[in-house]
């Protein structure tokens, strides 16, 4: 049985960092995958840091076709709703997500990782995140209130055994910038109608507006996912890193379509106060898949200039 990357489920970490990479030479894609996969042996931590690695689905399919889920694709085209609200596509080739108890250790591990791949890839995006009031995002609401428990999280996040890419996961990574001044001008009862939940305890409202965030992202309708969202940024420029894992990419893509209004014609009310400024899908292989990618380092994806 294949084993998932344990950092997906390592709750309780206060500091996070996300590094997204672009390969410098497309002919060296397999080498990049192999190098990133070898940054640590497939075990839970290095020096107190959880490290999760993922790859652009098309790149992973080239390098490890026998361990690639069917039909999974990158965030290659942005979404545009009927009123002009959109979600950008900012797909990169690889992602490293590090989490731990303190940022100093993350800094050192991130620096070592960047150094290890500097001849193969550039850092396209770097974001640091941190816990806010235990489990709240910067709107003041509890985040991830619909998350499954750890007992059920694997069913939501991991591709089932016997399927291509088994025990891997599809990751949706988005950075959402908050319009905090406009949000804080709203009375709490209006914020609650926009969210569809009470602010104090996260309990869903008995009568949720149809454009509320809860209604627009109803997991009972679209399917369960496992979220590891975190706040990011500074006092003057901040928001939420959406980190969503799913056994089925369609659960994630359908939620996004719903949020921009492509399914009902009505966009998620919360998107009037927070907007996505990035968007990428990554396949997060099992630890056995990472081993195979290192064995396949001489894949035809890497071609010498003479060929």
C-alpha cells in the first residue's frame, strides 16, 4: 500500500512557507522533479519541519506516467464569471510547502531547498504564513469549519487505492488578498450573512443567503475536501492562502466555478471583499511515487541539446 506525504495531515503547526518554482529549461523537467523529490527521504519531518512537495500535473505525468491520476491538469486558464469577476491562472511547475513550530527553522530548510534547485528552477512565488487566533482567518471567522476530522480526512484528500496516483492528492493553492477596510466597515450581522455562519462559533445560519460563502462552497453538494488554509502577509497587505487537498480535482474546480457564478449566475458574496491573485493545481504524489520519480530521472523529459 502506498503512503501519503504525512505533512498533509500535520495539524497544529504555527508557521508555514510556500515556494513555487518554474523550471529554467523544459528539457530538464525530470531532473527538477527528481531533485525536489530527493530533498528529503519520504518521512514526516526534517529538523521539526514538515515538507510536502507537489508538481504541475502535466509535468508529473511525463516523469511518472504509471503514478499519475487520470485527467488531472494544471490551472492553465483563468475563470471569468458572468459579471466580470475572475480568478487568475498562475500555474508553476513545482511547489514546496513547509510547516513547523517556528519560522527560523523553516527559513533554513527553505534556503537549502532553493539552493538545491537553483541551477534547475527559479523561485516564481514565495509566501510566508502564520496562525491567527488559533483557527481564524483575517476576516475574524473560524476557517475550515467544514473540514473533516483526521479520521475522515484521508478519504476526502487522497486518491483511493487501486487508482492511478493512489494515495496522492490534488492540491489547489490560491492566494486571496483581503479588502480589510471595506470588510471591517460592515456590521457583524451583515458579515455573517455573507459568510453564512456565525462569527463567534462558526455555526451555520438557519437561513443562509443563496450567495453566501457557505452556500457557494457547499461540500455536501460538491464533495468533501481537506483544507489547510493559513493567513499570509503584513498589516497593510494580507489575506488567506487557500490550501485545499482533494481526491478528485473536479470537487475543487466545481467549487471555483460556483464562487465566480458560472453555475448559478450568482457569485459568492465573499468575493466582493477578498479576491484571488494566484491560482495553481499541483499533484502531490505518495512517498512511493516520489521514490519512483528519482528512479526515472533519466526519463526522455530530459533531452540533451544534441537530440
